[in-house]
């Protein structure tokens, strides 16, 4: 993706947006980029917890927008990954405290004056004001979708709204895939999702209990050794333009054959 400012979004809640933001942000930083991840889910702050940085929050995004602190005071540097920073959301305000135009100015400042290579914005679920604010400065989008009908239907709506906002660099992250359920016909396949949404995935992340552990301990999975962590790291590499093959999550010829068809392989 060429976009420097990327909103991570979905129509449906609970699909893994915050986990995706934390892990792809950490992965991009591991790969050498200076990355800021911004939590725009005001009132329901979670990105700091997933990243294990909640004890270091002093100022937040709303404080920056209202001029109560400097950007440098609100940004939290992750000590485990060089060049990874968090701008947390407020837990005590509501989404009406965010002005989209002011937020756009804050994000532009991070790129122009703070030297960030990439900004990932963790959007609230749904299509209300929080989503519109999160998407306001975005040049590209990662739409997180689970392989289930309700999630895909809501993602279709979100993609339409992103395109209406002239955000045309849109990629899917298919999260919590269970290849055995796909093979048995009990879960939507990657081909099903492509047919419905018309957007190719940049990442396919398998269901992995390691994600629960990493979230509970506040350490992105890409910093450990899990299948999901490797999938997020591979997603970040593709985002940077690398040609990274998709792994065999299971011995399922249909799964790999579908991927080969998508990406022009034999």
C-alpha cells in the first residue's frame, strides 16, 4: 500500500480491529518504519491495553485536539519495538469530542513534522461519527472481516462508505479463519468473501488461541511465535510491497488452489 495514513475498520464490532492495528503497527515498526497507532474509539479505549501500555497513559487524543498538551506529551513510545508509538483515546469523553478537521490536522502534523512513515488509525465499529472521524485523514483502509455472513455484509457497507470518501486503496484482512471449517462447508471461504466484496485480501490470519494469551498479557503476537503473529507479520510485509506467499494453514488443496487463482499462480 502506498497510503501513509491507514484506517483500520469494519462494519461489525468484535472482528479484531484493535488486535489487527496493534499487530500490524508493531510488525511495520519491526520492519524499520516509524509508526504511530491512534485509538479513535473514544470512551471505550482498548488499544493501550492490547499493547500493554495502559499504565503509561497520561494524556490522550482529546487532550491533543483541545490543545491541553503537546503531541510529544501524549505519544507513548513502546520500549519493546523501536519506532513504535501509541496515541491513546480518552476513556472519559464521548465521540462528539472529536472534530474531524482538527483530527486531520493532527495526523498531517505527525507525518510532516514528527517524521512518521505510517499512521494506523483504530476506528470504532459501525458507521456513525466515530467512523467518519477516524476515516477523515485516511488515504487507505484495512477492512477487517471474519469469514461469516454478518461480518462480510457489514464490511460491504463500510467499503462503499470508504469509496464515497475517495479512499480507494482498500485491502481486506480476513481474521480468524478456520481452514477445516471452510473445507467442510461450515465457514465462508476466501473465494466466497472475494466474490461478495470484490476486494482481495492483503492478509489472512488463522484462528489462534495465542492471540488471547498475547492480548491478556499486553504483548502483540508479532513479538512472539504464533501462527497468527506470523500471519500479521506477513501482512505487514505485503503492505510494504513484498511478494510474500500465503502459508499452508492446513493440508487443504482447495484453499491453496483458490489463492493461486487470485494471485495469478499456476
